[in-house]
């Protein structure tokens, strides 16, 4: 498994501006949708717009913990961050509406951006381990977050293009 499977989406860009703009971009893409439009599955087995935003909210909480866990562990004994099965989590997404999913994402993202504003270069280089992806740094997590955002923003752009 790749260290950062979303690196291709980031394509060398600074992740902080991406992370800073994602919430507004989601709002712009989804604010005029009806509940039916937001909850319509584009194809069998594919996520609706609401599902994608619920997934972003879930992963923002995961990233929040991973960032803090990485910095809380001593550098000589790096944290092992917990992977998760996104499809298992997604099985319950039907109960979430777009608005509360977005509100959670927005609040958690703003909280994480405040946290990221406090990190130093030494913090960026702090090691951690993902059991499936291998050894990485805190900054790898940040870059993964941004690439993950871009991936799902592209999905949202496709799904909202004709609404």
C-alpha cells in the first residue's frame, strides 16, 4: 500500500491552502441542493453527496486524532495510528443528512487548522507508523488529508455539475 495514496491529487501543492479552502468549496457545491438531490445514489454501490460529506466528517475526526496522537508520542517511540475500514463505516451513512454532516466537518476542520497553525518544523518531521502504509511523518498525514480532500471535491464537482 502507498504511503500516501492521495499524493497524486495534491500534485506537489502546499496542503494548507487546500485544507483551508475545502469547507467553503463543499458549501458552494452543496448549499443549493434539495435533500433528495443530496441523498440520491449516482449508481448502485456508489456514495451520494450526503454520503461523501459524512465520510469527510468521519475522516476529519480520524485525522484529528492521528495528528494529536503523533505529536503526543515520544519521537523515540512513535505512535502506531489506527487504520479503519471506510466501507464498514459507510454502511451507516444513510442516517446522516447533508447539513449536520457538513457542520461536523466544518467544525472539526476549523479545529484542525488551528492545531496545524501551532506546529513547528520539528513537529512536521515527527515520526508515526500506519500499520498498512508504513513509517511516515506528521506532515505525511497533512498531505494525505489535503489529497483526500481534492479527491472527494472532484467527486462532489462531478455529482453537482448538472443540478
